[in-house]
């Protein structure tokens, strides 16, 4: 006790001059990482300009259903389609996209065909059942397409694809014929509808860097549909004279491929994604059920088997992400 009392006391001024010791923080707080939301929704507009060749075109231009036919001219114009698109991203593994495209313009198909028909309707005139003719006409088709695509991530850049496609075609056409009948100039008016629907399955890839995304895929496409065609014959020399219409109905199955590529860029500041891409579809057809014509003696059932549809589309659009 005495030794402790005799120790020199530190002056107040000396204590002030002593450097202050800094406290060391027990832990350092890391800045919070900004995570992506569990669910993201995209709403936008999709557009496509296409070059299209339908499988059912031969019945309209006279290249089937005749004893003899030879095509002298055939050309086509593409169409422009536009419609809404919606996308839903669930976490990092699932992506669902839906779109519905409406034909803002019609695909046009012009033809010139030399043929010989064998129609029981010619006997009503009366005239020869076998009639050679030169036919020049046009067919206009408006299309409506709807697609559902589901992507599931299997590996880092590889996805498995599921989907479904629905397509509907509404067409009308007409042609002028020069023939050997009692009335050498006649007119035909065509009206047909064609629809099909079915699933798809395939594989795809996606790569993203600095706001850019590059994706593509190849899928097997299965479609079932019904094709209904009706043709009216009339004689412009006699206003009230018309033949009974000729009708055809075909159930068909198509098994083909659907390929697509897409390049997109996400503008983060305004949360807008713009993209451009391409699509190619090929669909060989198989005739399942064919109601043959009641008046066309040269009509061959099952002619649709082996015919194929092709579609080449340039696609682009924009969507807002929230």
C-alpha cells in the first residue's frame, strides 16, 4: 500500500498528450448484393416479315386434281405480321414466352397453269367431260399464328425446350380460264381454311454478356390439322348461271422442325429489351383422311402426303421488363 501511494501521479497535461487509441471494429459490413427478383415479367410487341410456301397450294393452282398439268408461272409475296408478346422468368431456371401474331397483310400467290380436267359438271352444259384449259389466277391467304415456348436450364448455357404452336389460314382466290367449253372464258372462285395445332420439343442455348443476349434452338414440331377447300365455277357470259360448288376436306399430320436464332440487348436504365432474329420451319405433310371430290374424276386421294410447308421469317420486337 505504501509503495503504491509513493508512485508519481501522472499529470493531467501528460494524459492529454497521450495519443488516443482507435477502436477496431468487431466486423466489417459488406455491401448488400442486388439480387434479381424471383419472378420477372416482360410485356412487348413482336413482329415478323415472312416468306412462306404452304403445302396445300397445289390444289388451288391446278397442279393436282387434273389429268395433266404444267405450271408456267408461280410467284409469291410475303406478309407482315404483328402481335403482343409476354414473357415470364421464374428464378434462373425457367423462362416462359407467349406470342400471338396477326397477319396485317396477306400472302399472295400468283400462278399460270395449263391443264386438262375431267369433271362431271361439264356434262351438265352439256359438253365434253375432258376439258383442256389455260388458267391464270391469284390466291390471297391471311395467317394467324400463336406460340408457347418454355425453356428450362439444364447446364450453364444449355436449355431444354417445350412448346406448342397453333396456326390458322383464311384464304380466297380467283382465276380466269380459257377452255374449249361452250363458253370459252369462265371464272373460278376459291375459298379455303386450314388450321393446325401441336407440341414441340427440342434443345436450345443462351449466352449473356454486358446486356447482350444470344439465344437459339432447334425443336421437333408435331402438327395435326384440317384443310377445307371449296371451288365455285361461274360463267360471266350468263350472269345467273353457276355450277354447283366442288368441295374437298383433308385431315393431315405434319412432323418437321422449328429453328430460331435471336439477338437481344437489354437497356437497363429504362428496363427495355430490343431484339432481332430469324425463324425457319419445315413441315412435311401426311394425309390421314381425304374426302374426295364429288365431281372431279381425276382427283387422287392422299395427294397431300409428301407435300411440305416452309416458312422463313425475319423477326424483331421490343419488350418492357418489370
